[in-house]
């Protein structure tokens, strides 16, 4: 995906003029996205929530034989049980609505659910960083929040809670988002925490957000393992993404 007016495929949001503007007024544009992400994560206050979807409504492929023992659900069998990341792997770009996110032939996503959700990431630091980044892109688009939840949420009471209260939020057509960068906070092969940096533009302004995504390796793929505190924590608004690793297309 080309993200500037040259041929380097570098994001235009990283040009000096954009970054300077973000320091002064960027957070005004980011405020609407903070509300959107929080409402996407948080269950509804409706006293009569809609029934949880049946297992037949979840359109993820069935795990291949041996996946429950830790094997990749789609045969993407790269495995690293420890590691850190100082640079991003080579990626190209896909979209969730109008939001671009990184994809890798080597680390995933390597498959797609019937509902169109990209899934199956390598059990490596790179795979975890990509899984979290793709998840944030799906959270930023009203049409993809629920099908992403159905596939990507780890088993447990938080999954049941979120699936029983479908999001009714609407994104703003005046806001554009890009999953721009990440920091791998922790990784041990069974779990990971990834801080995903998002660039937000709207009304000629630019802002930056940070959303921390907790992951667990479950049924042959990275799943999002929310806790109760994650449902009320707000993404951080940042002056810039200094210290993050930028995805490169």
C-alpha cells in the first residue's frame, strides 16, 4: 500500500509537517476514536442483552488435527517460545473498512474466516505483534467488531460477556485511522502483550493512540485474552509514537 506522495511506501502521517501539527492539535481528532475503541470493548448497559451467538454462527475454520496441542490452526508452524523485536518484519497492507493494517506472508495472517476476518498467525514475536495490530484495525470499524470478537476472543467469561452484548457504536466517517506501529511488551510463546500505535486524522488534524492488547496462544492461534480491567481501560492519547516500531510496507 502506498502511503505517501512519493514511491517509498512510507506513511504520510510520519512527514514532519504532520507530526508537528499533532503536537498542538492532534489529540482533538483522537478523542472520537478513544470513545469508539472503548465502546467497542465494553459491554452494553442494556438490561436485556441480545442472546449470545450459537457456536454455528462463529465462522472460523475448525482447528486442524493436533492444533489443541499447540500446532498452528492453518499449518503456519513457525514456533519461538521466547524473543523480543527491535525491527518490524517485511509486510504489505490490507484493510478493515478504511483502516490499513499490516500483513505478512511469513508470519500471518495466513487464512480468513467465512466472515472475512484475517486469522492464523505464527507462534513467534512477529506473529503476536501482527495479531494484535490486525485486531485493533478490526476494532476501529463498526462492521468488523462483532465477527472479529467471535473468532479472536479467548475462551472464558469475558468472551461470553462481550458476545452477548453486540456493539452498536458507529465510527465517524470524518476520522481516518492507520495501524502504524507497535511495541512488544512481553512474549513467552504462550502469551504476549502488544502495545499497538494508531495514527488518527480528521478535519486536518492528526493524533496518536496506544492500545495494549493481551494475547494467549489458544487452539492453534493467537487469541485476545481480555480481563475485566481491560474493558474499562481507555487507550492512551499520545503526542507522537516515539519509541514504537513502525510497520513498513
